[in-house]
């Protein structure tokens, strides 16, 4: 029931997004927080401790719709580029808000009597709502607040949850070979500039696909054809190299006529660009020069499709 309600709520904001082609990140996020999250988190202060995959899926769908990527996009890339707090920690904040409300409630309230009874049951190793509160506070290293029945600073908890999510996200990325290119330049769990600043939907989509390693270059399509990595050669040039993201961006001679003016503009803004390491170059291209980089990738990919069509 809740997942179907979430689907309808998400569908309404996606429809608004598609009808306003230049809706920005802040507006889209505000719509998501205002229209989807109230449904997603309704009464979650009571039930929200566990992880729910269907709710996670809704947030991933919202991110995919904004970035313009398909459903096989790695969720770690979605989380990294959008910079949203994951649903589990959003619900944990709701639990802490309810905890604060209960500990501050006057003792003559029936609800307070029920809470106190629940609290003492948890102290006797009984699994209940207060037990979940204790586990959350333990994660935050604030279990003393549980024993003292004191309120928790929700703003501080929010920052802590972001830090915990970022640490878990970094560890997960290191275990994903598919994100070999992504982790060369992405190290912080924050919304990217190409996401926050208004690109056209096609520009945002192409750069999101390229960063996440899902743009249909041979290094990606070869996985589905069971071709060995070293045999996923670029067919548009005679360099006999794997058609990877780095080859596409910096090396393939097929795009030299597009690459030279693009790189010249980058070098005019960053004098030492050519002497930088690959990681430093990628950070500049995706962070400082995301608009021109998106245009370059889009132009190159369209040129690639034309060349492949002519060969076929």
C-alpha cells in the first residue's frame, strides 16, 4: 500500500519535472521533500528503524529521473552525485524527534506513562521501540542520552548521519569494480555542480552516464557480450586501445577536431592543466568546467553514433 502511494507521489513530481524542462536541483529536491517524503516517512518515528528496500527504490527512481539515467545505473553513483540523505537515516531522525517529544512530555499524560513503561521494558532486554532508540543513539555515540532520558540535538544527528553515510558509501565504492572510473574523481558525498547548476536535460544525462560508467562505450557494452576487457577495443581509431572513458575523453583521434578547442578553453582558465595528473584533470572537468565538458561529451557521442552508422 505504502509503495503504491509513494509511486503516485513520485509520479506527480516527475510529471512536473518533465513539463518544466529546466527545473533545477533545488526545486526538484524541494518537491521531493514536500510531496514524496511526507508519504515515505508518515509515522516513521514509530516504525522506521528497519531498512526497507522498496522505499530505497523510490528515492533511487527520483534520482534517476532527475539525472536522466536508466535503471541499471549503480545506486552508489546516484547517491554520490545527488547528495541526498538515504531514507533509513531520514526515518531515524524522525525517531529521534519522537524521542525528544516523549522525554519532554509532562508526566501526567497517558502517552508519557506508556513511554516510561516501554523504556523500563527495554532496560530489561525487551525488544521494543525504546530498544531501537538506544541502538540509534549508540551509533551516534550518544547512548548516555538514553540512560539519562535526555533529548538529542537533531541537527547534530543529521550531520552525524551524513558523515556515517559517506563513510559507508566510500567503502562500498571501493568494492565495486564497475565504478573504477567514478572513484578516480569522486571522493565526497555531496551534490555535484553539474547537478546543482542548470544544464539542459540532455547535457545532465550524458555527463551523469559518463561519470557512472554506463555510457554505451565498448568498455561497457563489452560486458554484456562477454568480451574480455582487453578486447573491448575502440573501432573508431587505429590506436588499438580499449574504448574506456579516459580514451574517449583524452585520446581517441576520432574526436580531435572537437577536443582541441575544448581543451584550449580549459587551459585558458587553468594554466597548468596539461601538467596535472589524470585525477586532477578529471576533478577540474567535472567540478569547475562541467558545462563545457558536458557539451564536449555530448558532441563526441553524437559524432561517434554518426561514424558507427556510416561504418555499418
